């Protein structure tokens, strides 16, 4: 399988690995990008957009990146904080008064950004189509009671992360999240990324290939637990990402469309001190705040240890993910995509694909790319990166 694009010769092993996984069928179509100190050293892609292998993955192919979308939403909120329009320590209700209902008056903006708000989904009944109705779904989130004491633990806000933060952003700016991302992030940086996807871009989208079912024991599950309530409030459906209704929605936790190059372009703002090619998005003090630990323990939804800062996952030598240490921010998307912002090495690294692996966060394929990319930089990845 031919791999197209450009790369520094140091990354020949990474290109070869992509070629191997495409040849084996482990990946169907994918893109990988890596930027160091503002220079795009890897920008490669290959494979097929579709399962019939009729349409090759091209330079401008885009795909639903699932929860990598959350990193762009977090970037938008941090930009408001940098501009003095948002106080990360303020109650959400200062910007969205209705959110104070049912005991949520003490929920802070940083709780939303670290999955610790207690509102990790919709109360039942809930179906995926509810999220397509912005007013209806955010009103329901504002009125319901938290599922655990806010600020005491993380519980992954799988599908509603962008709704909660997007409504705060809308109350401040008067703009939707997808509009803000287009006008303030993707547009100024020339990044090929959108929340959702306009009908005009459908011809270059790589439809996602659904993974095996999530391994939940429905016979023994506690249906009152944050895990069950989140995963059914609403139930995620990978095939829905290939529908017009999903692409038209504003789902800042899950329906961003782009590729590795566009994710690296936007999120390198964190790795590079706030400015990308002269476009200033963040101030250094706001970037420092992302490293303030908000939760460090067993996530109530994912069921494994996670360390969350403000907006992103943080590295932890004792827990997932055991990737190179130092000042690093990261997150991944359902099926295996990832984005890493390595501030110590001024490096930003991303992988996106259309064939989804099993699990919610991480994949063996993504781990292999991560190791190969860092090996080319002379950095060893110690230990095993757990895929959930």
C-alpha cells in the first residue's frame, strides 16, 4: 500500500509502520502528523476512505475524530480564559444561570473541563437524537441533579462535554461552538477542521467503520451507576457518525471532522507557548493552568485510573498512559485516534483513522505509531500504553 505525503528521513520507520498496518488491514485508511518547534516533520497518509476500497485516502480526506474533538473544545474555552472573558474557577451558573438548578450552584467551569461536574450524560429517557437538539439537551442538562458530588472524582463526559462547555461559550460570546471554532481557531490557522461537517464536504469524508461492541456485562451492571447512566444517556452508535443528522449537529465532544494535520495545526498552540505562525491563541499563564490536577484516581465511567488537568489528560508514570514523561497534555478518540501536546519537546503528534479499534480510548495500532514517532526523536516510550 502506497503511503503519500512528506516526512523527515528520521521518520522512515514510522512511514514503514503505516504502510505495514495498511497492508495488513489493521488500518483501512489513516493520517499521521508530527510537528516539532513549529515545523511539520511528518505529514503522511494512505489507505482507503471506504470499505469497498474504491476511493483512496487523499491529502484532503477528513474523518470523524470522536473525542479528539474534546481537545479543540477545550482550546476554545482556554482562549476565552486568556482573553479575560472566562474565569475557570467561577461557578458555571455565573455564565449560565439555569445550570444552578438541582444542587449544581457549586459546579465550577474547571469541573466541566475535567469531567468532574457530576453531569456526564442525560437522565433517562435519552436517545442519540436528543443531542442534535441543542436547546433541548442543554436545558435538560441544566435542570438535572449531578450523579455524584461535583469536584470529588472524574466521570468521563463522553458525549455531552461539548454541550456543557459550548453553552457556557454561547452565553459569553453569542456564538455557537462550531461557529467559534470556525472563526477563531480553524479559520485563522488554515486548519481543515470543523465541528460537524457541512454537506459540501461529504464527498471527501472517510466514513467510520464501527468497532466490535463495547465489553459491558449488562446482566451484572449497576444501572444507577455513573458508568451505566453515562453510557446509556444516550447510547453511542458509531454508525450514526456516517449520517447527515450527526454531521449537521454541534457535538463538541465527539463529531469534529478533520485529519491528523489539522489537529496538530490547532493543538500545537499549547505545545508552542500559545502562538502558531504569528497567530496568538493563548497566553502562557493559561497554558500553565491546564496542568492543575483536577482528578487523579479511578474514573467513575471508564473504570480505570486517569489524571485530568483542566481540559486534557495528564501523564502519570503510575497509571495510563505510560508515555514519555514531562509536561504533556493528551487525549484520544473512540477507536484509537490521538493527539499529544508535548510542551517539554515542543512537539505535537496526532493519528486519525476510519477503521475503529475495540475500546473507548487508545488502541494497539495507535500505541505502535506513538512509539515509532518518539523513537525517531530519540525518546523511549517506557512500558505499555493501555487501550480501554
